[in-house]
């Protein structure tokens, strides 16, 4: 059957968020995370999911999964097949869906960003193949559930909707790209509602990979600190129920915020290192502002990508300085990765939710730091809890290979 696209809009439509779901090491759901981010809690602890004795770093931000899960259309047998990453995605999607008051439908697109999908299932498949090569028990399930589209389909089955499914694997910009793609689909009249977000779970292969690159902090993840020495890994999921303003008004839905801009750009500088001047990051920020018809001086707060690595933070700071110009010192900036770690493909979506929390509560989540802020930061880097009036929040997500995404949000009126 052909997907029934709505008639394209003659003018760009306004795009709003009516539901959000979030899972991080701070907790599950809006309240626990809002309380944690507002106070700047740090959720890192020794890794328990796999053996890290041979690694340089032995901490990560692990999620505590609940004993009981919300009731969905999945049977208990189906739910028990889901791995940690899929369960976190299901929790976040269920929260967003229910908060938005959405109903089962055959015409809701799902856009999802991830970098590792069900990687632990792939690891289990490999171990089983090595240790018991003559038995195939459980292998077909591990193989099929390993794929990100299977995990997405499980969410669609759980919530009772169908529609186009798009998986975006664009390194650490994936979650931001997913929300940006959903924004464009609605803005241009190709859909009335889109469920969008990102997720990633901790896995031994990814952890060991970042450790081998010497990208992980051996002390404490401290974005934009002068003595920063690397990132900290986390896990989680963020999902947004996004729809046109007209759709939200028809349902008398509560609006949590508005997506007003999206920009994406790619540089070809290096496989893992950003351009030192942040050229593509600057382009993505400029494009988001162009779409939103806003100037840098109108942005109140930036949720920075801020991984805590020397090269990433330096490049992003340079991009923000160039983008903001004379307004830089008035723009408040922080990175929340010092609290819950870098969630890779889920980071952009989770930080979009944090941006909405900040707008709704009129507070800035402080960046966890261990020392003096790098002098390259010409902006107001927030390290302590702060209440402030905000109208517009910008969120950056940058990834390996030069992938850059920027989202712009407006406070609900």
C-alpha cells in the first residue's frame, strides 16, 4: 500500500512537541532526570555490565532498569527478548507516546538515531559461535534482534502504530539528525505526527573501542575544562512526540515546546577529529538560525555537544565564538555529558529533551567540571545551578567523520 502523505503545505508549518520520554543513568522519566540535571548530579559508577579489568577506564553511566515495565501491546515473551538498549528505547518511547496522548495509527512515521543498536546481542552471537559452534540455540533471535530496525519495529508493535521507518546512523549526530528529519517532514507537510529520537546501550565492544582510541577520561569527564582528558560513556534513550501545531490544537494537546530550526553540515577533515576551527559546526549553527529566522543574540542558552575531549571541545568553542561574535559573552553554555556521559547515537535526542526541560523550568543544567574553564571559551560557561529567563535554546550534536547537527527550540507560550 502506498503511504498516504498529507498534501504538502504551501507554507512551512509550525512544529511542536507534545510528549517526551527520557532514560539516563539519572533515572527513568521526566521528573527524575529534570531534578538530576537541574542540580548537576553525576551518575557515573564502576562498570558492572562487562569486564573492564583490561581497560584504562573503568567507569560509565549505567542505567538501572526497572523490575516492572509499562503495559504495552507486546506479550511478556516478546518483551523478554528485548536487550538493554531496546528496553531503554521502549521506556522512553512509551513515556513520550502516553504524555502526548497519541493513539494507535497506520500513518505515523518513526525516525530513530543510533550508532550501535543491539550491539550486546551481536557480542553474544559471536561468543556463542565461538564457544558452541555446533549448536544454534538462540542464535536466530540474537541475529535478528541485533538490528536497529528490529528494535524500532518492536516499539511500533508495542505502541500500535505503523508508517515509514527511518534509521539514522550518523555517528554522534544521529539523535539530532533524527529529530531534525522529523521536523522537516512535518514542516514541509509530509506528515502530521512523527515519533523521533535516539538511543544507545553500553556494550563491551564500543567501550573497548573508545578506550583503545584513548578517548575516554582516566579521571573525570569535564567538558570545556582546561585540563580535560576525555569523555565518559553512558547509555539511555530520548524520544519526542512531534507534530504540527494544527494537529496539536485539534487534539487540545499540551505543548511542551516548539522546534523552530535545524541545521546539518559535514566536514571532511579527519575520520575522528573535528576541524580545529569548527567549520562545519559553524555551518550547522548558522543554518539552524537561518531556518528559525533568529540571530545569535536571540539565543539564551546552548546545550553544547561538549564531550570533554581536548579536540572536540576546542573546535566547538571556536565555532560558538565565531558564530556568536560580539554576543558570545552573553550566551550561556553548558554540557550535560559530565552528568550522564556520552550516549553516542542517543545523545542528540536526550539533549533535546534536556533543552525542553530547561525551557519549561527556566533553569540551566550546570556542566560538571573539575577545574578552570578553558580560556578559549569566550561565552558564559555555567558550572553551578542557575535559574534564568529563556526563550530560545540551541542544542549541538557533533560526531565522528565530521557529522554536525544543530536544533533550535522555542519556549511554549
